[in-house]
C-alpha cells in the first residue's frame, strides 16, 4: 500500500513533505530555526507571556518537549522567562525583540513554502481545504461534538 492510498497516509505524507521543505528553505536562507521553534515563537508572537503548561496544551506537546524548547530558545535570547504572579512560583515565557525579528524573517520563507504547496489552488479550493482540515483536527481534539 502506498501512502497516497489513504487519507491518513496523505495527511501524514503532506505534513512530512511540508516540514522537510520548510526546514530546507530555512537552512538555505540562513534562518537558524526549526519548524518546531518557529511555531513556538509564532505562538508567543500572538499571545504572550504564556505559561509552559498553556504552551504545551496549545502546541499539543508534552511538558518535557516544551521545557527543552524553552531552554534552547532562552539560551539564544529569542525568549525570556517572566514572573506570572507576585510570589514568583509561576513563570511565563515571552518573546524578545530578537525573537520577533527571527519570526518575521522566517514568516516570509514559510509563506513562500506554503505558496509553493498551494500553487494551482484557487481561493475557493484553498478555503475548502482549510475548512476540511479544520474539521479533521476538531474531530480528533473533540471540539466537534455537537
């Protein structure tokens, strides 16, 4: 059986191909981010500061993976930890100016890769694909229960 014989195979193949092309283009264009790091930073760009627990839930990652991402990005000064309450027991993660700059540079590359993947799709087809994939994800997350 070929990966293209089933919907699950196609979704997985498309995801791997998109990830591979994105990381290839990041490297080719001197962007020192992985897809995971870029998604992490994009999440912070839209909403920060955020606790590691919230990030783990949003990104559907385990706490260990999030901790590893935080350590690596903090070491590169792309994010920083901030106190979330007055007693200092809870911290959040915020994106730095350097992190914002990296995200903005990576956005152009990422949108170029997505444009390549969507070449030949008209606006209606793109919207239909978006709606179908959103429904697919919602079914798996239980958000489509009614």
